[in-house]
C-alpha cells in the first residue's frame, strides 16, 4: 500500500471536489454521507436525484441496497461498551492465526455466527445454490473484491461465494451499517474483511484500499454497492482492470455511474446491472412495501387500520403494494395519481381516485409514494384533521414539504423515536413520521427474504460474468439475462413449498420455447 | 397478394376438411356493381355463387367437427377461418374464408329465433346468441380457429402474450336485440332501392325502416361509452378530422356506431362496411344510413356480398379515402389488390385485430407497406382491459351462467399465472375460493406465491379440486390422465388462448358417455358413474359463455379514434412506411378519457413538480419500457 492513509483521504477528497465541481456529481453521495449519520435521508435524496439530473428517471428504488443500517436486525451485543481504540490500531488474529482482516473485535465472532445462522434460515435460495453448485465450483479461481453493507445477510452471500470456489476480500459500503459481530465471524471464518461500525471517512477508504491493494493477490471480479469500490479502483489502480472480468453493481447510484462511464467510453470491463432485474424490482417495491407500510405505521403509531380513511399518493409499484395491504385490513383507500393509465388501474382495482385537496380534510392517514416533490404541501397540512398521520414511502424526503412546518407558530413535539407531533396554534396536531423520510427504511425492517433475492441475484450475476465465454459481454452495462432472473425466482420457490410445472417436450415445441426457459420475451410486463 | 398468402398457408394446415368451403370459397360477386368483380384470389376457383340463404344452409348442414362455426370473437381475423378452404383456393380468399366460417354462428342464432319462439331471441338479448349457440353442430370448430390465431405468431417466433378480446367479440354477445331479423323478407339488400329520409340512397342495409330501433341501441351504447362522447365534445371545436375521408371495415354494432358518429362529429367523412358477414346489427346499420353514413352491411351477407360491400365503400366517384380503419385486414387487402393507386392519397391505416396487425407486419417486412400503419391492438390500456380486467369478471360470469355454482370454499386450480390467470385468481379469491396455481415460469410462479396462492403441479391437486381453469396458451395442459383422476362433478373450463389447453379429443372414446345438459355444458360420464362437467367443449369460456362489457369495447373504440386523429394530423415525416404502436401519450389519453366514468379525479403536476421529475406536465408519464402496470 503505497499511499499513506491520511494522504489517501485528502487526495480522494480533492479528486472528488473536482469532480463535483465539474460534471460528476459522482462522488457527492459518498463524500457527504460518512460525516454525519443524520445525513442518511439526504443521501437517499441524492440517490434519487442522480437519475433525475440526467433525465433518466428511476422508476423504482433499490431498498435493499441501503436499508440495512436503519433496522439492523442484529442486536448490538457489545457496541456501547467498546473501547475507543480504532480497529486499525489493533493487532488481532483469528483462531487460525491469520490477521488478514480488520474488524472491531474478533472475539465477537461467535455472536456473529449466530446471526449468520439465523439469516441462513430465510435465505434458503443461497443455501440451495451452495449445494447445487458446490460440486462444479463455478467460481473456482475467482478473486472477488466486494464492497457492500456487511450484515448477516451479506455474510451468507460471501460464504456462498466462497463455497462456490471464490476468494473474497470485503469492505463496507457504508460507514455505519456494519454489524461488528458479523464482520468478526467472517474474519474468523477466514474471509478478509475490513469493516466496522462507525468508520471515519478516512477509515472507509483505507478499508477499501486494503481490500484491493494486496501483494500477490489481484482481484478479477468486483461486487459493488454504490460504486465506491469501482471508483477507487479506477482512480488508484487502473491496471487492476486488465485482469477484471466484470463488475456486478447493485445500487441505483452505482448503476447510474456505470452508465455514465459507459457513455463516456471509459468503461473497460463488462458490468452487470442487477438493480433492474425483474425479480429484485418486484420485491424491493411491491412486495416489500406491501408489508412495511403496515409494519412501519404500527411500530410508530399503533394505529388500527380497519375503517380508517387513507389517501395514498401515487399508484406505481409502491403505491399498489400499500393499497393492497391497507385494503386487506379494511381501510378505506383513496388514490391520487397523475398518470391516467395508473389512475385507470386504480379505478379497476376498486380504489377511488381523487385529488388530494378533495379528501385532505377527512382522511386519517396520508401516505406519499410518488417520487415527486411537495406532494403534501403546507396548505394540505393546514387543512388536515386533528391527529392525521403523515408519512412517506416514496423515493426521497421531498414528497412532504416538511420545511414548511418549521415555522414559529407551530410547535414540534417528539413523542417517540421517529414520531413527531406538529401542533397548530389551535391545538390541532399532525403526526409526522420519520420527518418525512422513508418510512420503510426508518421505521420498519427489510425482510431477509427480500435481501435473499438481491443476494442470489448478485451471486448469479458473478457466476454469469465469470464463466461467460470470451466475447459474450463487451465493455458495457448489461442486465441480468432473463434466464438467470428466472433462476433466481426458481431458487426461492421451495420456501413456499411451491411446485413448478415443467413443460413437456410437446408443449415446449408448441410454444416455441426451451423447456428450461427463458419463458418470456424481454419486453414482457409481469 | 403475398401477404395474404402467407397467412392462409398456415391456417390451411390445421384445417380439417374443406367441406363447406368448397361451396363458399369461389363466390364471385354476383353483381359487380360499378366495379370489376372482386375476384381476388378467387380467380382460380370459379364457382357457383351460393345464394346467401343456400350457403347458410350448407354451412349448417356441414358436419360439425370441421366447421368453425361459432367462434365469435375472433371473427375479425381472416387468417383463421380457413377451416374449410380447399388448398388451391387457400391463397386467395383467405379473407373470404374467414367470412365464411363465421357464419354458422349467426345462423344459428337466426334459427333459434325461428324455432324457439319468436320472442326468445329478443328476450335473451345480450347473450342470447351465445347461449343458444351450442345447438349448431358446427360450432365445435370455434376453438380451432382460435388456435390458428395463436399459432401464427408462434410460428414466426413472436409469441402473442395476450389476446385481443375486444377486437371481434362483438358478435358473440351483441347486446342489441334483433328486433326484426327473423321476420325479414328474403330480398337481398343489394336488389332493393332504399332511401333515407333525406333522400340519399348511398348505402345498402337490410331495411332502412329499422333505423329508429337502431338509434335506440346506439343511445344505450353511448351511455357506456363516455370516453367517446367526451372526445366528441372536447374535439368538436377544432374538428381534428376535418377533411379526413375514412373508409372503415369493422363489426357494425351499436358500439361501432358510436365510434363512427364520433368520427363524423370530429369532421371526418366515413364510408363503412362490415368485417364479418354475420356480426352486423341491421337496425344499427339502418340508423347509421338514416343519419347519413354510407353503410354497406347487413347480417348474413354472402361472401360475394361481403366483397361487394367493401368495394362500394372504396370505389366511389369523386370520393377517395385518405384513411383506413380496418379490423382483420380485409379492407386493406382489397385496396392493395384492386386499387393500389389509392394508397397515394392514404395517410395511414389503423388496424385493430391480431390477425390484421400480423398481416401488416408481414407487409412491412416484405417492404410492401406503402403508408404508415398504427397497431392499436397492443396498446397498454387495451391489453389490460382485454385480458386482466375482462377475464377477472368473465370467469365468474361464465361459470355462474353455465353451472350456477357457488364459489365460497371451493377448491380451484388455475393453470397459468399470466394476465388472464391473475385476473381469474383475483376474482375467485375474492369470492372465497381456495385457489391453487400451476405455472412454468418461475418469475410468475413467485408472483403467485407472494400473492398468497399455493403453487402446485396439476397432478398434485387434481383429485381434490372442484374446478380446473386453464389459461396458459399452451396445449394439453389438462390431459386425459388428469381428467380420469378428477373427482365427481369437477368443472373443467378454458380461459386461455385456444381450445388446445384441455385435451378434449381424448374424451371422445367409446367408454365415456357425453351428455349435453345445457347449452355449453357437457357432462362426460365415466363407466363408474363419475362425471365431469366440461364447459364450452374446452373452447374459451369467456367468449362462449359470457359477455364482453361495452366499457371494454369503449377502450378499443377510443383507441381507434385517437389513432386516426394521430395519423391524420401527424406532421409529414413523423410516421414512415411502417407499423407503429400508439404513442404512449395517446395511450394515456385513452385512459384519461375513461376516468370520469369512475368519477376519478386525476392530479395534475405543478410546474415545479414537473420540472423536478423531468416530465412534461401533460405526459407521457412513463418511459416506453415501463413494465409495472400491474
């Protein structure tokens, strides 16, 4: 490692500033993010903004990408009691004598192992992938450098990759999301992990550098979440790309960066966009939000839904999920929508399509999921009835005009974590959840099953890229082949004890399909 | 015409025997009228023209299995029908063949009226036709035709993932009672001299005096087609179709009449013929003629009449069409054959049916398409209504009408979880049924799981289910083996593409007894006394035993109207000689015109919001690849 730590940090900042100033809003997210935790919501906003700026609107979001740190299912066994010594200063070795890692406390490994085992229960797809592919070791020889949230779910992924024959070095893509125990467990199991909860920005890049820059080991695959690792390798070790067979990127932001690179002709290896795979999108948006809207509202307000009047702004995938869940619990659901096709769908699904100001006086709950800004304005807030609940399930924290509530005549009372009462002079109060940030990330959990979809997709993308014959993938950004997407889904079917029907030869011929898929053309709308 | 040829060839293979065709195929225009006889393909096979009546009889007489008599909906499509064509004739008359095949259906209706008691048909009204259908021997074939439909796309590697119900279904449900049909005289409308109240005789319908009845039908239809009415109002000021001369060939029903009058209100001149020889509602045609539209159509045209009518629409002195609205491609074909020069003035073709669209793509591929064409069949809104929403309702309707069963607590297995399957499952679940799903595509399978349905293989549940519904588009999904293992009084029906999904042929064995217990309902009885209830002999349940709501047809008609407006007003160069999908924005507009029906209030973007999203305030709101309209 040639560059001294602090120098690296500074250098990077400079580089970033330059980029920021010029065209790459590229690093913006990362630079800001690590400094303050509060910023998290803003980061999300940045996330959404990226695409907007270039005129490509992201129609769905990747929840799984970054949500891990807010709910972190793992209890923090030891965090608060920890010493203040930076992990970088510590000398630690695992039980096999290796010290090729850097985690908070290797002794927590046992706790972490339990977390991983719990996660494995709900990630049967990865486990079955392990079993199915263990014989042929499709990743034998793969040297994967990864940068993702380090959680129990990621650990299952990493250990799956190892079981398939890969060597892995891993760092965290977020300075706060790492589960120390899990990192320790991975280190104990021999994975080179460089991550702990509460890294400084300097630590962050140091960890990434430790993953990439190692004597006698050169990565040939990249698994990235957010594009920081890719960016670092581009900046510092461009030669590494000579050996790299491909990049797998999961996040909206990272994918956007890759497309920019590709457009600029600077992408020198194939990249796989797993964010937009059909299966992952459905789970991140429709299915995940269908559950988390109820969960988030219950945890924060203990509200009962039956008979409540709810208005859901936006009837895209997220809105559809929210509406389905609320309807099932007996709520009276109204919809606002700008797109007539989606509006017509809402009608046909039995929801009233209204304008927000027509129902704002009477509703008990307002939920935004438009991806738009200022959908709920101060005017709307003024007209809401007492104890109306306002929350956001959309892209960013722009949907509710929260800043308009920061005026002297209104009193804010924090009644619980993530729950504010905003009190009007006449005593009316509005219940604002998570200060208008994403409810499902702030006040709810992302089910392991959803993360399993993501992790499985990533694993298959790595296998595909690593084993693809020369020439199948050029220096471009690809979507996961339909067939792999279908395979991800099929690996999750056993969880439901679902029995997929197979085509007979005769039927396959009649339909003009291969018996093993792909079963739908690319343009099919599921 | 190369195009046609291609299509029919396919069909032919499937066909059983040329039976009735022989007679029909060769028809030539008895009365060429001003035009040269429409001998299209016919040339090869000169034949005696069967009088319309005679032909009808012939059809009826033809032994059932082969004839596709009642395939109601599909009617629009030329390709299919060919059931009976003699190979030689095949190439040409595909269109005619098509016409021909449809006939039975209507016929049968006609007959019912006669024998069943005069009033009956009228009373039954909407679906009367359908219900009675079974009596005709022929109708069995219906399914085959559907199959043809599906096959074509498959063969060319483009699998049709959904079907277009609305396109042609009009004749199966035809909401209009036939006030006068049975009492009519037998004079061919072509031989009659008729004038409307304004003295014009530029039309040819069964009986202009029925206009008043037809007007009522149209008024009823207008109630359920608010979108077209709104379009009339909105666009009436600017007359976006002023100067348009539209020649059309569609089913002539009350719904079409609303469309036609809308086009007229928007400034267009229209001339219209029927795309199906049996689907015309005579009263409606009369009403249109009375209000000044040159309509050439009556119920029970002969093939010769059919082409004569089309020709009368196209070939007029001092009037040359500049737009074509087609359903099935026959009109387009005719113009290509007979008046290729007309295309010089034609600004575009709007085509609605699967078949017609397929023909256009073939033309385009062959480089022979010389004007822009708009494929309205595949618009998002239309597809959703044809499949998801329509089937969600018709599965319950169809089962109720045929079996009067109760759904609560029943165990149902739905084969296939595409759009149709999703609709069926949603409806059945809402009724309290226990729903199982079978699926081959793991993504759809996972969707089914997440929607709360048990995913099974058919043979795992076949012994215990009360209802089996197929909607896969596949063949032999329910085999004899499955049928053997079903429990007593299990109901088996098909909501999918064709009649291939249930292996009905395997049930035609000596040890099994078939009992027709109602129209469209057969009991198949095993030697041990077990019986299963087979609906519509495995043909499409929703077409055979249910109705297509006017609202769904309204979606289609509005889409057509907008497509015409778009093509007519598009600046030079926007559309080349190719087949286009309706622009997303127009698709959104179709949807928006239907929102007032639900008293739905669409939110508008503020300028600031539009800027934030990078959208135009008026749409389009989604990129073309957006796939989440589910």
